[in-house]
């Protein structure tokens, strides 16, 4: 149940040292104004994952998404250029695209037919030829920032940290063993979850719960060697992996979180990207894209297909376990019983890192130094 909005005090937004840190208070997850604050303070000010570049392979290929309430269309405007525009016609706010697509020659508003080039400049306005003081070429779609990294396309509305700072150190850690750009898109799924988006991120950011919530996953990971490290804008959970040839094989499991809502689950020959999308008070959508290494020339296609099917089924089982506990936690947060508890400095350092970034954004939003 959504709670009335309460005033956020300056004291609860101050930085907390890890050794004595507590979790965010419940009202940040359940208050009526929490969503609008997150839209304004967090999502409007940071980079968001849009898609893998393979989905924008040809000129005119495009994907649609929303960032902080702003409809966005990301497209390949020519062979060497990716662009992102507000998906809002400058005439009367109609959409230029309602869904992802391939090979568009232009962007034509679905409402009144105003047509823009792939560079965002208005080319034609239906039945406006003789309107005085109307210059078609002076009208263009507002543009967002785009960054391509490791085959992944990120978008920011405007103010955002330098992208190099966002991913600093990840390329070196991946090395030659994880060429994400070469992976092929295979499957998309999503889960609608009855919890605040931050509750889902909190759960992702710690392996503390794995032995208790994920019994089958726990068998594949070495919990004693499970290590979490934090950087300025991202964190990494790492564990050795022993999954057998029927799933991933052996190697390492890398779970990257890029603030505020992007997750990269990297295992041998496989990438899973997660976007955590607020849907309103106490609700979020987790959007999963699966990517796999292209089969080698001598690889048995049937065996490769079986491994992918097993991966999807296993991922679904793990995700349903997470959904169940996150919804339980949301009910606890909304109950009025919960008071912010102490974090485990060893196992929940990435949760602390996330909460500190949120507190900094909330201080900025509230004008608190």
C-alpha cells in the first residue's frame, strides 16, 4: 500500500560510513512521492541502457524506450552514426514510432503525418505549405546523448556523469575473455514485480541471500570466494563458477551493476542485460535480454540449443525466486513495522554503495550541500 509523502530530513540523506551504515528508510520505497523524486533526481540525470548495437545494425533501424517519463527513439541515422531523439512530434506531441523497427527511411508522426529525416530535422508538414512564417527546416526533434560501449548503447537525457567514469575499469577486467560486442541477441523476456525498483536493485546487489533464496544457483557458485567491489558508478560481484557442460561450463560469474538501473550478468559465452524500470508506486518491470556467443563451425547445433534452453529455464527459476522475496520485502517495507536495519559491511557493501549514490542524488535534488 502506498503511503503519504513525508518530508525528507537532511540528516537521513547524509553520507554514512560502511562500518556503521543502515539501509534506506522504508518511506523511500513506499511514499506516494518516491516515484516522482526518483524520476527527477535519478533517472533524468544518469545514463540508461537502451539496447545492444546489433539491434541497430542497418540505417533506419530503431528502438523505442522511455527515460524519466520522456519517450525516446534511438536509431542508426547513417552507417556510422547512432542518434537518440525525443519520440515526441513538435506539432502536437504525437509519437514518431510506437515500437522497435527496421530500415525506416524517415520518422513520420502517427498523429498528423509530420515527417522528420533520420537527422531529426522536419522535412514535411502536411497541409502547412501556405502557412505564413512557418519554416519547416527550423524545426527539429530534441536530441539526447548516445554512447556505444562494449556493443551496448546507452542514452542520457542531458546532465549525466562522463561516460568514461561510469564504466572505468570494466574493459580491463573483462579483457579478451569476454567480447560482449560479438555476442548475438537471442531472447527477451520481462517480469512485472510488485516492489519498488530500488528494492529489486538492493536484492541484486548482494550475494548474502544466495544460500537462502537460490539453492540451485548456490551449488554453482563458490560462496566462500564471492567478492564484491565498488567503483565510482558501478559495482562488481564475482564468483568462481562450476556449472558443468550442460549449462555454462566452468569459469567465472561476473555480475556488474551500473548506476542507477543497469545489470550485466556475464558468464562463459553468455551475456544477460537487465533493465529495472519503475512502473509506478510499488511496482517495477525487469527487462531481460539474452545474448550468446555465435556457434563455432564444428559445434553441435543441437547441443548448443539445448544449453541455451537450459540457461533460459534456469534463469527463469532464479528470477522467480528473486521476485518472490522482493515482493515479500516490499510488503514488509509498507507494513509500518520496519525501521532501517544495519548493513553487513562484508556482504552488503554494494547495497551501501547504491544507497550512497541515491542519497547524493536526493541531496542534489533537495538543494542540500
